[in-house]
């Protein structure tokens, strides 16, 4: 099975972005770690990052056609909290979807407590750093095997 991992705005800045919250790892390092972990668990991965809302909608829409993937792990960054366009895109595709966050959004500012994506996902994982993505991959595998 194959999972599309999508990262949204400002996640390309990991490593130098608010280190106390997001850690020292760059997105490339995190993606390499996810890829190795996924491989050990019999999962293939493909990665996409964009700072642009419409490009994230397109990546979601293309999960089956272009990426030939069976599920989506999505960290939409701040779009999580207000992008109904990405929420609608998630509703368009019939694959397992997990929303993830590196930080525990519920322990942060009030505006981060709301997700407009979660109701179109199978579940949400947050607060475990890079492990949030790995846990989400296992969750998607579990759903697919049910
Ligand atoms: C984030 C949390 C969001 O609130 C924030 O806007 C991000 C990163 C996380 O991974 O913790 O950009 O999605």
C-alpha cells in the first residue's frame, strides 16, 4: 500500500521555524524518517509540500490518479483552522485520511483548537512531533486492512 504525505504552509521551514515548538529537524529529515519507518511496515510513501491552498486541494484530489496512493496523511499547517476549500477537497476523495500536527494544537492558542478538516478525516493525531506522521501511517494501514 502507498500513502501520500501532504505538508502545508511553513512546514518547509522546519529546522529553523520556532524550534522550541517544532524541534530541530528539517522537513527533509522528517520525511526520510517517515519513509524508512513506513517501509519497515510495508508501506510505500510519496511526499508533497506547498504553501499554496489551491495546490494542496489539487494534491488531495489527485491522490488516486497522479499519486496512485491509498490514503492521505495531511498536516495542513494553519489552513487546518480555516480552509473550507481543503476540507471540501478531502470530502471529494474516498480514501482513508488522517489529519496530523507536530505540536499539540490543543495546548496552544485558542484559534488552533478548531479544525475545519477533521470532520472529513478518519481521525486526528497531534502532539508527537515527527512521530505524529508515523502513527498516522499505521492508522491508515489499519483502516485499509479492516
Ligand atoms: C501545525 C500546527 C498549526 O496550528 C500551525 O499553524 C502549523 C503547524 C503543527 O504541525 O503543529 O503550521 O500544523
